[in-house]
């Protein structure tokens, strides 16, 4: 009988721990998707307010924040991989076109690096391609993944930080 209670206590402890982290048993859920959307959207709102030369770095931070919300959930592994790939691509774009003479911007707890204003058009085209690939990655999953990732794709289409 003691063993049964021990097993129940362990199951309840780890089960509650997973729920407290927002894992919902490690699968796809509307609540988890909503947390990802809210995390990305909050940083996109910051991106919309700042000078366009900082937006590519800001966009990367937004996607990084979204990836962080699903990093411990195996049901969102494909989404995390896609977001992380996009974050790295945006970071490379920023690095390749960084305006080293300009100061970084501190806004809402983040520090954003500027790209050169004379390269903004090129950076915008490259960033838009990163977002297109990300949206395609989200659309290429299973039917269940596509259903749960749809709100993330809508957010990316509607509120990306540059035109």
C-alpha cells in the first residue's frame, strides 16, 4: 500500500510540475499556442514602435521569445526548430548589415542592434524571405500541427515588424 501512495504522489508531483510549466502533458494545445502567439506579439508591438533600422533584430527577439515558450514541449518540437532557424537567420542578416557606428537601442527590456539605413531595403527583402520560409515550415507539418500552428502563422502574416 505504501508503494501505491508513493507512485501516486510522484505522479501528482510531476504532473502538476508539467502543468505549471505550461506543458499540458507535452502535447499540442490551444493554450500553449496562445502563449506562443502572445509572447511573439508582445515583442512585435515593440518592433512597430521603434525605428525601422532596429526592426530586423527586434523580429529575431520576438521569435526567440516565442521559441522559449515551447522549448520543453515535445509536441512543439518542429515549431521550436523552425523558430530557432528563423532567429539564427535574422541574427546573421543583422550581423551582416549592422551599423557599427550607431548605438544599440534599449526598449522594453531588450537591446536591439541597428542595421545600416542604406541597406534597409535589402535587409527587408532578406527578412521577408526568412518569414516566408518560417510560414512554409509551419504549414508543412501534420494536419494536427498545421491546425495548432495556424494562429502563429496568422500572426506572422499580419504583424511582421516590417512591410
